[in-house]
């Protein structure tokens, strides 16, 4: 077993029941993804549309592709036919475009709303107030080809564990508020996507259901 597969096994062994691994394969070649696939990994995360399209055509059809990066509305059409989950919906405009492209290909596309809780201004996403305002306004309920299934966030870029935990805990508490107010009767609204290679154990303690792990499995990326 090569080094990548040893790391994959080690990461999997740390995940409790109910937490899914999104193997972040962006910037890594299809050959590495195939090796992970052969070890049973099926969920892979990409953040560049062109790179994702190339890999999707070259790799097995039963891979569950997740788009985890900032998605421009004009790129949605290229991934709408096959994408399983879009993690980072950061505007109602983007949600409407996903719905439009989903309708064209006859699919309902699962999406997560991205929260901006981190200290950095450079990160994308809704503030909690913006997220609530969008949900309260209610126009999203008319969209028939998207399904909101949870929330996503990134922690502040810091080595301070207390701040990282604070961000994830805030997201977890906010998830409960959104679930209660808008999705109480929808079991599909259940996903909490937070945690990456450096902080996923904290994310799991703060109720993550999806962890996005790349470098801890594949090593440092090429791009």
C-alpha cells in the first residue's frame, strides 16, 4: 500500500459513524484519485470547473463529485449534469443559476449555504444575518431544481484552537436555528460541512457531518 493510501486509511479510521469523508482531490492527478477509489473512497471534492470536468470524464461514473470552491454562476452549466453536492452557495443569485441549470438537465441539485464566520474578509459566504434574511424572504422555496441540505463554513486561518472551535461551534448552533425555523419537516436538511486537514478533529466535536480533507491524504497539492 503506497503512502497516499496509508494516509487515507488512517484518516478514515479517525472518523466516527455519521461523518463522511470528502477527499479533496483538487490539483492532484486522476491517477491518485483512482488509487483512492480502488481503496473504496467514493466522495471527492474539486474547486476548479475545468479540472473537475476533465477528471469526471476520465474516472468511474459512480464517483460522487462535490464542488467545494467558490463557484461562478457562469460556470454552473458545465457541472450541472453530474455534480452531487455544491458546498459553497454564497448568494441567492448563484442558487437561482443552479436551479436554472438543474432544470435544463432534469436534475435536482443538492446545495449547502456557505457561512462567513471567519476573521478574514477574503472568504466568501453569507453572514448569519444575510442567511436568515434570504431564508425569511422565501423566494428560494419556489426553486424546484435545487435542494438545500445544510450549511458549510471555513474556520478562521489561525493556529489558535479556541478560535477555530468558536467558529465551528457558532456554525453548529446556527445550523440548529436554521433547521428549526425553516427545515423542521425536511430530513434532507442535515449536512454540516466544516473541517479540513488541520482542524477536522475539532470540527467533528462540533458536529460536522462532512469533512473536507486533502493534504492529510494526498500530501501537498501540485498547484
